[in-house]
C-alpha cells in the first residue's frame, strides 16, 4: 500500500511539473553540460522517459524527451526523442523534425543519420543514398560506410556495393568493411569462392582476427568444407583458447579418424582428459592411459577411473606373470569391486584371477555374477569355461565352450586357444580313465 501511495504521490508531483507555468526557455546560445541540471525537475522527467521506453511506450517517451529538450536545449534529449519516433516507424515525423534542426551544408551527423534511416523505412532509397554518401564522406566513420552499402543492397545494386566497399577497404584494410564485402559477395552475388578467398588473403597478409575467422567459419560450415573449417577453428583457438572451439576441433579430428592428431591436440591443450583417455585406450596406448586414468581418479574420486587404470596396468605389462605387478592390479580391482560391480569389471577381474591362478574359485564367482546381467555374452561364458578348465573340470568347461561357439564366439583367437586346450584336456582325461 505504501508503494502505491508513493507512486500516486510521484505521479501527482510529476503532473504538476508538466502542467505548471513554463519556466524561462533557454536560448540557442545557452549550453548546459550533460551532468549539469538545466531545471529543477529534470531528473524526474528523465526517470519517466526511461520508464516509458522500458514499457515500449515510445510515443510518450518521445514527448517527454521533447519537453526535456525544450527546457534544457541539450541535444541528447532531441536525439532520444527522434530515436523513439524511429522505433514507432514514424518516418515522416522524423524527417520533419530533422529538417527543422539541421540544414545543409551545415548539419548534425546524428540527426542526418536518423533521417537516412527514416528514408529507408519509407523506401525512398535514392534520397537515402545521396545523404548517406555525404554522411560517410564527412564523418569518415566505418558504420556510415556500411550504411551506404546497405542502401545499395536494398536497391539490388550489388556490384555497386562491392565496388564502393572495395574502395573504402583499400584505404586502410579495415576488417569490418571486408566482412560486409564478403557477405555481399557470398549471399547476394553468390560468388562464394571469391568471398572466402578475400577473407583468407586478408588474414594471411594482415593477421587472423576473431571477426574474420568467425565469418570464415560461417562460410565453411555452410559449404560443408571440413578442412577449411578445421584450419579456421585451429586459428581461432590460438587467438582465444576457447574450450568450445577446442571441442569442435577434436570432433572434426574424430570425424576424420585423425586419432593421432586428436591425441596430440588434447595432450597439448589439456581441455578434455576424459576424451584423451578414450583415445589412449582405443589406440592401445595403455601406459599413458593408465597414468591418465590414475590422475582422473585422484581428481574426481570416480571409481570408474580406478577400474580403467587397473585394466590398463594389466594390458601394459610386458611380463604378465610378474607377481608384484599383479598384486598391485588385484589390489586396485578389490577397491573397485566394493563400489562398482559392473559386468565388464567383474569379468575382467574374474578372468585375471583365473588366468594367473590367483584365486580361480573367486574368479568363477565374479564371472557368474557378470552372467546374471548378460547371460548370452560369449566373452563371459568363455571366461567361465576357462575357470572350470583351470579347476580341471574339462567336461563342464566344454559345455560352456560349446555355447560360446553357438553364439559365434568361436572365431576369436583367444577362444580358439581355449577350445583347443579344453579338448586336449578331455582327451587326456579319457586316456587316464582307460
């Protein structure tokens, strides 16, 4: 309630300000600094004008800025008043107001630009062109050169726009001008190769920038030019080390199956150790994979990385019968089993215990648990068969191995070796019985 009363009170005061006797009007020679108060209620008018803009009541905002200009003669208020007319597309009103306050050859560049925009809104493009050329020549401002080019584009004078921008560009090789030039070539004239070529030429001569590189990325993406896209991403990454760009670089390397380049880039940048670990494992670089998996485990506490570290430790062993190394690997796996009993890890650890006869019975128990989750995995069935073989139960081993063959797992080199060993075992046991 207090806020409502306060708002009504302010409105009452404000209404009184507007309708009160008009104070002495500043003369044209009166100059107030932007920070200097021209009249008592100036701040209040500003607040209400800003609020009107905020709620998109541009007509009211324009009127309030008019009052502010009338009372203070500060040009900033005149600009804001006409800007709000533009926002309502009151183009004729804008032209009338500008003509009132600026006359050729003496003119205000800000007001003149507003008139040009109003003329464009009215599609009076020939008039807009003449004024825009004057504005650009007098101000030497890049944005005003772009405005001229935009008018040519609206007139569909694309060659004229290109020639105009080329002339401006050759004066100081401004990349904003070049960017606009390339867009007209690419979009309007369909000279796509030329648009890309002038950007690349500029970059090689004057250096790569985010603006030029961003435009090249847009063009290469549209053309589905993966090589061009990759080279540009690499340059952009050198400019700002942006992680999102680095991810795109890795994605392209992966798409191109350039795994070594992807690995080298990830090693250099350290932007995604998880992806790097995957590449190490895929490339069977188990020593590096183990080191990195250990690092990730220490950083995150994620038991998955400890499991991967244990697997990579084993795969990287030159002597897989080294007892000290095996003990360390078993110790890691024991920690893993407490928190993570995924079938993959159950089978791997179980097979390791069986293969090296560390604890065959325990190994079989782990594999049986894995088979509960995936009973038709020939990998797990092969491990189970091998466990029974190690216990000397070769007939039982063969029963499971036959199922492996049914599941088309009999073409695996290791499985073939296991089949041969189990068959020899059965033959030997038959001979012993005789």
